[in-house]
């Protein structure tokens, strides 16, 4: 479980200003369940965590087109299991598609992703100009 603690009370409104409403965007189809997601802002990057257990790395398609990040996975039918005579079958893995409009502060060329223990994690580094500037002392003339 990820716990994100923020000391300032402006964090939710700040996140709404940084990310357009479709940052939490969509589901490809209302019948598909979208995976749960955590968005964490750090000093140098944003982290996106999607809870998608039971998948293989090869199942995911992650694409970036004109500052729109699309994360999806398709159900791959295993023919050998289809031939079995199930008495009861409850295991299902749904397809999904999530679409995120990235803020201008993200360095799209440096985005990377990893899938470990059922969590797909994307790291979206901030552009240099969006990083906090160090404190600077100004001397008097």
C-alpha cells in the first residue's frame, strides 16, 4: 500500500491545476474495469502506479502521442485453457485503457516504466526548468 503524506493543504488543488481533468482519464469502454492508480509528485518527477496483478510485461502497451500518455493491456486468450471443460470459471483478466494528458512540465523523452509484483510503475521526470531552484543569496551593492 502506498501512503503519500503531504504537509500543505493546497496539494489537492495544486494537483488539479497541474493535471488537466483527463489526467485521471478514461476507460476505453464503460464495461472495462480501470485499474486503481496512485499519482505521486516528487521534487524531480511524478510517479504513476497502476495496480494490475496477474499480467506479464508483454501484455502492456504504453504509448505517448503529443503529450497524451496511453496505458493499455489486452486480454490474450490461451487456447489450451479454452479446450478444458470447466465446472466453474471465475478467473478473468479484463482489457483496459487509461489515457493521461501530461502537464507541460514533464520531460516526455525520459519517461520509463517497470512492472513488479502486480504494480506497473511509470516515472515521469520533470523538465529542468520545472525543477525547484536552489536558494540564492543576493548581495547589496
